[in-house]
């Protein structure tokens, strides 16, 4: 097969015996069976092709989630001013949006900032915090950034400002001296957790907070932003990401989402969301 750019596409070779076994065991088509083998799906992923799976918080027993929730809930109890610093991309904006919605729901004092790539540079910096600290935050939550911002975190510490980092980018020792760093790549021990973008991590963190504080905040309505960030950050739709995608698409109601409803109306979009394996 020749692509539009003139390149030759060839079909990936897979073990025909394994393909036949999948066809016999599950009754899948030949093409679907080849995809399963080529992608090396495990049993849980094969099960998820025809069965809806629940979204399970992979971090319910995570020490960093415990520490971060303790710091944030104490700040909420004391009604401290909280700064949310998000990265300048879809993932950073969506993660920031989740926290803003949660804080608005509980009437928590806060402000947010999305750095300008030209004026502020990339991610958290000492220069940026010198500006943000004029708003007198007691806690700074960095989403989709902060994992390499050692100097910036040192500056916060010098000013007695607590910090939480929720990020999924590469991180190397020495780690920033933040109060808590939520980053699956910090202690890489679980492949599934490392597939998550910052918005997914933020979603699970808020879910953790809801259970801790027994809040009535409806988080499931915001899954569309988790999926949007996952796709835009080009995270693999495997394992938990595929479960998130499937649940989002199955349960999403356009009428309940004003921004997306407006976009659909502007472009007269009528198509339904579909998820391939």
C-alpha cells in the first residue's frame, strides 16, 4: 500500500499461531486478533475490548498522595491563599482547570497562572515566583511542571511557601526540595502509572481528596478534560488510559459541557465519539 506522501506501507508480521489462538479463544476477527498480538495486549486489555471496566484510582495507597492531601487539606482548613501554576499546554491548562473547579466548589481562596512561553519561559522559575508571590500565597501547586525547577523551589522555601508538584515529565536527582513531588517517574516501579499525563494525576489526586474530606464534588463530569489532555499529550491509550477513554466516551453528554457544546455548534458537528482499540 502506498501512502499519500508516496511511502510504502507494509503489514507488520505477527505470529500466525498466536493470532489463530486469539480468534478461537475470543471469537475476534482476523484483523482485530492481529492488532491484539502486535500490540501485545495482556488479558485485562483483551477483556476491556468487549467489557466496560471501572476507573480505579491507582494511587489510593500512595505515600506522596497521602502527604500532598495532608498539606492541601490543612491549607484549606486554614483558608490559606493557594496558587496554581500550570504549564502552557493542553495538559497543564486542563490540570489547572480541574483544581480551579474543585476550589470553586469548596469556596477555597486561590488564584492561578499559566506562564507565557515568550515572557515567562518554560515552567516554574525564580523570576516567575518573584512575581506570583506578590499575591501572597501560602501554598503553590505546580501541575505539569516543576520536576526540574530546583532553583524556583529553593526560592519558595526561602520565603516559607509550601509547594506541591504534580507532574509526569522526566525527573533526575537531586530532586527539587518541594514538600511533595507526585511524579510516577520519580520512583519508577509501575509501568501503568507512568503512562499518565499531569491531568490524569490531578484527577486522581482530587478523587483522593474527595474521599478524604467526604466532599460531594462531582469529578466524573470532568473526565472529558482528562481524555483531552491524554490525547493532546500523545499518551498511549493503553491500560488505565484506555479505560478512562472508554468511560469518558460512553458516558459523555455534550449538553452538560458548555465549552464543548459551543465548539460543536460553531462547526455544526454531529458525529459521535468513537474509540478504536
